[in-house]
């Protein structure tokens, strides 16, 4: 039988041994926890993916005319203001017409005089012809008089042309809109001297429809040319716009013009797409991102570009293995779609790829995984450009991807991954 003192010592010994064992256990677990590599990972995305390309573009008026006067003179009347919408044939300006009114009167007087001279000559010719029939005068006299009548007829015709020209100049003192559109604010003021064919009174441009001009590389040109050749005649490449504030323009355009050659200095081809602009939202000079949408790849597998590593000409990604360790997969890359690559082979829709923490990460390492979504990482299916290039008439402004552009990932289903 134990005494009270021995029982107390026995219990104290058990407590001491237990504490020592637990303490040793903590010391053994700490190094194992420290060996796990913290990474961020997301599920692979599988979805029908349109093959699109985005380019920096600039909005241009489909038609633009510099309005100039056909006659010289001071502007005495102005019927419009800068920025105003006008219709074809609407009066814009009036040039001082006094000298042109005088020119018309003088031309008409010269015409009347030449017509009177012609009439007298015709009377003389008629009389001489009667005398010739009676052999009262020589034939030479009649011939000379006939030639004189012909000369006077030519003079009358010339004076008629002068009258017509003078009247046209008088009519041209009233300047009308050559087309429907919107005036620029470079309109001149009353009192300005307008030199015929030199002074621009105002610029007018049509706003509906309107052009979006952009440039494509040789490879993009050949890619979409191949897509177009495989489509039916009724189908065309869709052209859409993203404005500088990130909003999508609600109307779809179509390619209507392309340059005949690649630019020597840039190796790019200039293309124009025509867009309806009924509300006048698009203004010439605006910048926008032009998106060309071609064929659609069904059930494409997408991984973020930042998860792809390349070594010795091969591409691979790190995935989370079944045992929670890193596993390297060699992949075949397809087209770039925004922040993603299309993966032709090497990845399955069930895989989880590592998108952050790849520095010094090797295959077979224990992972401390944090699941993330595409939205959290800022991944998007749309191209984002960040600079303007006004000198080349193209450009686009950086915008944050909208929620509708960000594919979301989920641990539950692949359909969620494609949002």
C-alpha cells in the first residue's frame, strides 16, 4: 500500500512525463509545418471560347468635308453656329454679293448689245441675198456679210456664257451644306474674308454611321482571313467596341475597308469598320478597343498565363497533386485569350493549377494551398491595352475588367468556372 506522500510523488511524476511528451510532440510538428510552401491555386476553366483579338482603334467620321467658298469676298451673313446639326442643302453663309450682281448686269448688257448687232447683220444679209438673186450685187458681198453674221453669232454665244457664269457666281455667294452632319467649332465669323477655294469656312462631318479605324498585324490578318474563308457567305466576323470607360458599345459593326498594303514602318494593315451611331454617342477622335470575334472553340481548357512556365523550349504548369504536393505537367499551348492560354493537351478539367507562389517551387513539395477565383486575381477573358498612340491614329485606354468579363472559379462544377 502506498502512503499519502508516495501517492503524491507518483502523480507528480506522471504529470511531468506527460508534459515532456506533449512538448516533444510540438517540437516535432513545427518543422513539418514549416516545410509546406504557401501557394494560391484555382480550378482549371473549361468553356466554349470564342477566338477573339482586340486592337487599339480610333473613331473617325465616315464622311468629312471642309466647306469653302467658290467665290471670294467678305462673309456678310452667318446662319449656323459651331457644333450644330445641319441637313443637306441648309444655308450656312452668305458672301458679299454686290460685285457679283454688278457683273451679272454688265454681262447681260453686253449680251443685249451683241444680240442687237447680230440682228442688224442678219437683216443686211437677208437684203444682200435678195439683191444677189436679182444680180444687183456681187456674190462676194453676200459671202462677206454671211461671215460677219457668223462672227456676231459667236459673240452672242460667248456673252451668253458670260451671263451664265456671272449668275453662277452670284448664286455661289450663298453657301449651303453639301451633306447632312454636324458642324465643327472651327466656323469663321461674319466679316471674315473668304478666298475662293482656300478659306475653310467650317468643317462638316457625318455622325451616323461612323468608322472605327484600327491596325492589325500580318499574323492576325491571316488568322481572320482563314476564319472568314471557312465561314458561309452569310456569316461575317463580328466587330465590337469597348469604350474608354470600359463600357461595351451596344451596336455591332462590320469591316468595310482595308488598305491595299502593309505599312512599311509598322508592318500592320489599316482596317476600317462601320458602326451605326443613331444617338451620336461616338464622336470622331474618340479612342476605343476594337474586338474581332471569329470561330468558337467548344469546351476549351483555359489556364492563366502566369501559371505557365517555359524551360528549354517546353511549357509546363504546376498542379496540386492528389496527395497535396506539387506536380509538374508538360502542356501544349494554344491561342492567348485575355489573361489565359488555351491548353491543347497536358491538363484535364479536374486539375487545380498553381497561380502564385511558383518561385523556387519544385515538384513533390508539400503545399499550403489557398483557393482563389479569377476575379480575386484580376484575370479576364478580354485583352487590356494601356496606352494611347495619337500619332498613328490608333489607341486605347486602360480599363479595369468588368465583372462580366472576369471568369469565376468554383470548387463545385466546371460550369461555374466558366462564368
